[in-house]
């Protein structure tokens, strides 16, 4: 009985107009497969959105409110002074950032996932990223040293913070 139901539920009818025969693999019965000059066009699958609706809203708030407000309140780079203080205290790195002075972008201490994108407490101002030796690039290259300074927070510590 179960086998009969399975076969009955999964049978398709021929795609040829007015035909009521059972279809084979390509959607037509054997008779119409022989007469069809071209196979039926396959339905194109709908592409997956590159950015979800929720993330689009978060990015809109970030570009219109969070980033401009923070940069207006903090016009100078906050990364390079901390990195150069680390250098004075004996920090080791192959190269040191050259600060552009004016803050142009934001560095997210805890990452940019979900609601952290617009969390103003976990953001600091950074100088221009188009320069080769800027503070933001230094943080990415020397992430362990940046964690020592406190400019980068490990995502593993964020997860385990409640424990």
C-alpha cells in the first residue's frame, strides 16, 4: 500500500498540451518525446539574494546614521595613537602605520555581524584606508598585537563572555 501511494504521488502528466499520459524524465510522455523538435525549456531557478532584506536595512542605517554621526563626533583617527603608544612601550611589528590624521572610516572592535554593525560602543574611528600604511591595515595584519592593545576583541571571547 505504501509503495502504491509513493508511485501515485510522484507521477507527472505529459507537458504536451491536452495529453494525459504519464511523463518520463524530461516532462513528456514517450510519444511526444519522439515528436518534439526541441525539448521544453527548463524553468530558471530564482537566484538567491546577495544581501538579505534585514541586512539591507542594517546597512541603510549604518550609512545614513551610525557612520556619519560617529565620524562627526570623532574627527581624528583613534587607532594610530594607540598603536604608536604600543610601539613606545616596546611593541614589536615589521612596520608601523602612518596616520592620515582625519578619520574617514570605522573599525568594528567585535566584528560587523548582525546587530554589531550599528553598535556604537564597539566602533572606533580610523584614518584613510587607501593609504598603504594606515592603522586599519595594521590591525588586520597584526591582529594578536591589536588584541593586546584592546583595539580588536576576539570573537571567541565574545561567544564565551556569558560563561
